[in-house]
């Protein structure tokens, strides 16, 4: 059994596998990058780098399957992990290689953690506006708010649940919601009476829309057509409710208040020199003023705010901040330092060996 | 040996361009101007304008050559003469045909006087293009737009002092009432004569008289004529581009052109002093009074130091003029060429081996000059010299030369002159590639906000470009190895082993720095955009290079490739560097597509073609030499 495992590990860690995987990864990165020019960064990430199987080229009818980034990284990870038990020798000369490859393993784990755990989005603040939530512009959700006396209760159904004929499970409501239809762009449905009240020239037709039916005691009591960011209010059994289709929203446990936004240009040009948002962050206990600039983000309670963009309003500039909450934020730092240290150590060991050999050869030559 | 040293010092001495500085030209060159967002010497403005218009930094005239600054001063002070010089480079004969300009010869330059009659046709051609996107334009349309931009820009510089042109209405009655001939008067005399505030430096006694006349009999016919003429020049010839005069209010940072200063609602005493000095310079220039010019220039420098610039900024401006005068990278390029020739000569025969030592001396000299150039750029800009594509090329060439020299020292016994040749060849090639960018825009220009971080520029960009440099050097050595195998006598296995060691070591070094550079880039991205890795084209380029180097190291270490594999692999590394470094700019997407991308394509394709030739040679020689041993 033990020898079988050993045999198996040895095969898994074969250097030829490493080499093939590296080559495949190079090819994948090249075609993924070239495809970006056609399909954009986000689609390229989804179709190539984060995918298990990449279909190339993504815009043609005939597609060739290719191992995606996720597959290749997992395979490299396994190949490397197996090498620790079968291929690497335990001696000081190899210490650099050990450290370097442990770093790589940690880097891959950290990336996976970031991929699954991080929240990211944007916080758009008008002049003198305060907010405690941000949204991710790529994903949508259906939010139902039950208005209470002391606080409102919000239930959000993610995009993945918004499928045709899907019943949204929620036990403690007196009614159930059913998705009659969900469309990535609602304009195809504009003839339907539920959407008749929206003006396609004012509400962007290329944004998603959905139709919701409300069921209570086995009968349908109402149905609504929803488009992005336009709420619909209704009353049931004396309670106030509000339904809205919105960008996926995250709440932050404090408030960010935009005090001022400044934009500085180089004299006589349109080249920006600096963007600065002056904000006040406050929670129940403390409040603090901070400046957010390019290359100088604000970190607070595990959230990081970056100066991303700005827009003009009638009352002044508004600021767009990118927000990231990433519990695995430090992983790449530690793992990369390990990898680098390992590489340098190994390089130095080799270099010393080379110099020794040179001087020995020289000695022989003279002798 | 001593003789050789004498020759070297002789060459160094005569090639030293500092000696040129005996005239008053440096005083002109060092005049501070604000241009494209930063304060620079007048010489830099002149060079940029001239190289954009004519593709070189001197002007050919009948009596010899004009330097950029001399030409620029003429544009400012004697525009009519300057308009006769042949400076507008028109490469495409189709353009000449369209505009009906008489054709000289291929790739020639045309004067403004020749182009002016064709301007209505140019405007007509360009008008419908305004609504088009940059990508939709074809070559001739782009060239027409460039020509129009150059012409308009040139015209506006010519109008900088248009208020000093003679006043055209020659009116006998007016002349009589003023008591002086009209030809002595210029626009300036009429521009401000109505002002109550006194600017003694700007007006003459005759103008006082004019003012009194105007006050006593407003609304006379010749007064209307003057008014109309003044309005006309203010509408058509009020030039704003040449911002020579610093702001006197500390809260402003926009410099102003002479015209803008003149028509500003408030003119302070210091400003009128500055303007007045320029006017006097203008008059002295017309009279070609050298002594007067010199003393005025000295006065002007004293004035600007007193009123506008602190010592440090003034020093930086003079330093930049000094840097321009030295033109170090031009001489460095020549030296690299000499080194390459020396190495090649030293291979030809035993009696020519002395040339090798000449090459060694040249490389020391060239490396010193190259380093000094980079050092000056660092001093002038106060940031690491790697902020745009031009600078990274100069830096990479510097680094590969240095690394080549070190390798030469390490392998001097067994692979004599190989890395010397590789390093100098690399330096020559990259400086040649970089040269074009120097003509296209200000290579010391301001940085957009996201790049403006000295810490990350110094760490990320330096390390990643060192990675590029080392990979390129390995590739260059690989190419030499291929050439030696092809054309020299059959090389021994000892030589092969040494080449392997050299290339393998260089690639290991390159891997470390590519990795460090990529990772530091990730840290920077994490600091300013909130993600460590985003699959941006430039990031991917660096990743591909890193993976390729890792592949080579693993393949070599596990015995899958040997000599030829490593050599061919290192040449492929060159292609990856070129694609990562310049190629992604051609995709024109992503966060890194700053810098300049026009004009890269042809050179890049040329480079790829060259590398492909080397690759096929490499495969051919491998197949030829290893019929039995199939392992690459």
C-alpha cells in the first residue's frame, strides 16, 4: 500500500507534467490576453483564467476546448504538492528550492481564498453624501424590504436564484415570490403590460428586468415588472413592503461621508496630477477624517477604499471609490516574500558553487 | 598599450561637446519656460517643437546649420525669415499631390512659405475628418492631421511677439500729428495707449501724445481705423502657446505668453519688467547687437531667479539644458557601435586581437557616459529614470551593457568577447529603438496621477525592466551561440558547456527579477486599485515571460533540454520580452497602455522577423549537429 502510494505520488510529480502544464499555461495566458481585445477584460477572466474549461475562440461558432486557468492551477498545485513528498531532496543545498516552492503553494492557496471570500465593488458618493453600503456593478439581486417601526428588514435574492419559474424560498413571510421571468436586458419585453409604465428612452433597456408574481394561500395576488433600481411598494396584511431589482449590495459596518473632492491638473494641460477625496468615516463609537488619493487608499475595519473615479454634479464633484474587503489580503505578500527569498538563496548557493569551481579550475590550470 | 590610451583620450576629448559652449547660446537655452505642464529650458521646447515638425533637431540652411534654440529664437523674433526654412517633413508624396505643393525629392522638408498657398486645401481635406475616431483614419488622413497640427502650432509660435510687428495703416495725417513716421510704430504702441495706468516701459512719448489726442477728440475717423486694426490682430494673432512669463501671484501656477500678459486686466510691476526685457531682447535681436543681447539675457536670468523660480528649480532647468547639450545617448550609441566592430574585428585574426582591448576601453567610457545621462535625468526629474517607454529602453540598454561587462569579466578566459559583444549589441539596438520616441514627445513629461509614485516606480519598474534586460541579454548570447555554431569552426563541447553556464546563470538571474518585478507590480496594484492580480495585458505579458523562464530552468534542470534547447529557448525569451514590453501597447487595452504606441509596430515586426531567422538557424544547426542524439 505504502509503495503504491509512493509510486502514485512519483507519477503525479513527474517533471514532464510540470513542463507540459507550464507550456499550457503560457498558451492559455497568451490566447486569453489576445481575446481581451475582442471580448473585454471581465469576459476574458470568466472564459479563460477563472474557468475550468476554456473554449477558444470565444466568439466563433466552432470552438476548441482548452484547459482553463482553474484546471491548470489546480493541476500545478497537485503536481507541486506531490513533488514535496517524492522529488525534493532533504538537504541544505536544496533549502532555497524548498522555501521558494512552499511560497508558490501558499500563493495559489491565497489566490483561491481571495477568489472565494473577497467582496469588491464601488461606492459612489455625491457631494456631501454619506453611505454605508457599496455595490458590485457586475451582479444583480432582488431585494425585498419589510418596513418596520424600529428597523427595516431586507432579504436579498442573488442573481443565481433569479431563474424563470423559480420560487424564492422564504418561510417567515406570509407570501411567496415567484420569478415569472428574468431577462439580462428587459427591452425585449417592453410590450408586456407589466413593463408598459417604463419609458425605454429613460430607463436603460440594456439592463436586466424581471417579472415577479406574489402568491399567498395558493392564489396569485399580484404581479409586477421590475427594472433596475426602480422600487415598487405594496402593502399586504397591513405591512409595508418594497421590492427592488438592484446591483449586488454589500453593507459596511460604518458610514463614509464625502466632505470634499478635489481634482488637480498639471498647469496648461488636461493631464491629471492628483485626485483627492476628503472623507469622514464614522461608526457608533468613533469618527475620523481621512484623505483618499491615488496610490494612497484608506484602510478601515478590514475595508479598503481606493480613489477610482469622479463625476460632475450640479453642486460639485462626486467621487467614485473602489471598495475591497479581502480576508486573504496578506497572503500574496507573505508568499511572494517566501518565493523571492527562496530564489535568492538558491541563486546564491549556485553562484558560490560556480565561483568555487572557477577558482578550483584556475588552480588546476596553474598547477 | 600607452599609445592606445592616448588614442582613446584623444577621441573622448574631441567628442566632448561641452566645448561648443562659447557663445551666448547657453543663455538662450537655459531660459525657463512652462510647457506641457512643467517648467523646462527653452532648448527643450525648441527641440521638441522642431523634432515634431521636422524629425530632427537641427535646421539645414544655406549658410550651414541652425541649432534648435537658434531656430526657435528666430521663430519668435524674426518669424518671416524662419518661415523660409525647410523644416516641414512630408514623407508621403501623395500629400504633396493633394495639396498641390511642388515635389522636391523623396522624404524631404518643405518651408512654411511653400505650404502656405496650400493651406486652404489642407483645411478642406481635414474638415470632414473631425468627426472621425482615431482608429477609423487611414494613413494619409493621419499624416494630413499631423501636418495641420504642426503648421498651426508653428504659426502660433510665430505670432508670439506679433504685437511688435510694424503697424500697417500708414497715415500721413496721423504721422504728422504724432510728430514721427508711422513706420517706427508697432502694434504695442497702440494696444495700451488708452490705459490710465502708467507702464513707462511699454509706452513712448508719442503714445502719450496719441492718448491726449484721443481724449480731446474721441470718435475721429483714424482712431476708428486704429481700433479696427488692433481688434483684428487681437482676434487672429493673439498667441498663447509660448508661455514665457511666470505668474506673479503665488496662488497661480499657470505661466503666460507675452500676449496674455499684455492683455491681462491687471499687470503687475514685475510682470511688466519681464515683458519689457523680452521686448528689449526682441529689438536687440533685430539689430544683431550681441553685446546688448548678452547683457539683456543676463538681466533676464537675474530677474527670473529673483521673481519666479527658487534656486532648485532654476538649477534643474539649467541642468536640463546641460543634458540636452551633451546629447549623451547619441555618443553612447556610437561607442556601442565601435565596441561591436572591435569585437568583430578581434575575431578575424590573431593580429587583430588588440581590438578587443580597445573595445574594453570603449565600454568603460560608454558605460560611464550612459550612467551619467541616466543620473542627470534622475536629478532633473527627481524620480527614477524609468517612467515611460523611452526611459525604460534607455535603462534596459544601460543594464544589459553593465551586465554584459560583468559576464565578460567572469568568462573572460573561456568565452572571450562574447558577452562584451552581446551587451554592446543590446545597448546599441535598444538605443536605436528608443531614438524614435525621443522625437515624438517630451520624454521627461509629467506623469498621470496613478503613476506618480516614486517608491513604486523605483521598485516595481526597475526590477521588472532588469528582468527584461537579463532575459534579452541571455537571448542575445543565445543568438551569438547559434551564429558561432553556424559559421565558425565546429565548436567544442567545452564551449557548449560554458555557453550553457552563461545562459543558464543569466536566465536564473532574469527569473528572480522578473518574478520580483511582477510581484511588486501586484503589490502596487493592490495598493492603488485594490487587487493583487487582475489579468491585465501587461501583467499577463510579465507572467508569460516568468513562466517561460521557469519552464527553461525546470526543463534544463530535469534534463529535458540541453545545449540547443537552452539556446533556442533563450532566443524565444527575446520574443516574449518584446511582446510583453511593447506588444501589449499595440493591443491598446488595459490599464498599462500609456506611453506611446504609434510607430512601434514596424520596429516590433522587424524584431520578430529577425528573431525568427535566428530560431530557424538554431533548429537547423541542431538537426544538423545531432543526428544521433535526438535530445534537444
